[in-house]
């Protein structure tokens, strides 16, 4: 299984169309189709499903996409690290960012670092804390910005100053919009939506024992 073929597969999965993928990759459609047939034969599984809207991935195809993304990311990261060995002004960093307003501190640092080392490159990925930490554990990123206490037995860490600020979004005509402040009791029984991470940590800490009174969905 060649890295080049995995890149082809990922582009087809992204485009959902063999012709568009071939155009983007600058290869002929027959050659691309043959590469995918050979890949399916090698794996012994059907990877694509044809429909009126184009190509979609089978369950096996979705599994391969996840694995292929990790493999290609790791190959690119390794190639970048070796390319930077002889150039201390160059190089790259792979950074994972969880849902947090504290990302602004990272943005400021990158901006300052970019002025000093203009050839240095940054690759940012986002997700919830579990997704970001998983990528850190697998070596796909160099460090992570997360919104939860880290596992001290596994990681070194620096604490970012400041805290996240939560707000409530509602129509202007909503009675709550006229309040100077909102308490847990004001939200009891109302249909609320927030991120799973926020529900698990921040909202539960704010509500305390009254959390069960909230109708929260994620």
C-alpha cells in the first residue's frame, strides 16, 4: 500500500467524484479508477458505493479514510521534521486545539514567533479535548491546548492565564435578554444546547447540585 495511493483515495473521498478527484490530482480518470480497484483487491473490501449523487464510502472505506488520514499526516510530519534538521530558522509545529477561548494566547505567540522565524510553519487541528489528546498520544501533534486539567502522569504542562467566558445566546425578545445577570434557576426547564465538553465540565461546575434541573442537549 503506497502513500501516493492513499492520497489518491483521500482526494476521491473528499471530492465524492472520480472525475473531479482526477482533475485535482492531475492524473487520468482511468488510471485513478484502476488504482482504486487495485487497492480494493489488495484489502479484499469494497471501499466505494456509487449513487446518483456520486461516490460515497462504505463502512470499510470510512475506516480506511480515518487510518489513511493518520498515516499521511504522520508521513508529512516526519518529512517536515527531517527537512528542518539543517535549518534552525525553519521547521514546523503540529498543534491541536480544543474548544477554548484561550486559543487567543496561542495565536499571539504564533504571531510573535512568525516575525522572528518567518520560515517556520504551523499546522493547526481542532476538536474536543478527547480528540486532541488522542492525537497527542499517537504522535500526530507536538502539543495541545486543552480546556481540562491534564493527566499529570503522562504530560508536562503550562497553565494558560485567564478563564473561558460562557454566554447565553437567545432572541432579543426573550425575557432573559432583559436581565443583568442569569442564574441557574432562570434556565430551569428551558431547552438548552451546549457542547459535550462544556456540559461535562464547565456547565456542571457552574450549576453544582442544580445541574439536574437543566434540560441540556449537546
